[in-house]
């Protein structure tokens, strides 16, 4: 499923820049059903990354409320974090959605 951001401005960032970003404490998805869907998509992203080394776009939100997009490969996903190809991680609570291509 493709994610379409609600924000009209989405900043494209490099995966290496994520380590310097600050994320909010609260989940960006208030709805439990949306959180479950995100987790299923995260597991799908990890399978894509490990089996095919496939990239995808991840949309996420920083503590200042800005929406950002990164094109990367996901190596692992758990309840709290995504592990990215660069070795960095992204908190699951900051992820708005994924765009598989």
C-alpha cells in the first residue's frame, strides 16, 4: 500500500542524516488500527530489504512536526525501531507510512 502524506511539503533526507534528528515522544499515529497496519508494513519492508535488497520510501515526522521522506532499505523491524541499511535506526513511533515501489 502506498502512503500519501497529508502535508503538502515533504523534505527528502538522506538516511545518514537521520541519526542527528530529534523525534517526539508520542506516536504520530493516534489510531491503534493505523499502528497495527504500520507494523505490518514495517515487517513487509524488512522482508523486502532482506530477501531482495529492495528500497522503499519511508515517511516520518520529526519532533518539530515536519514530514520527511527517506529512500532506503530496511534490514529489521521490531515494535520500537526500524533498522536501516546505513546501520542507523528510526523510531517506529515517528513513522507515518511507507511507499513500496
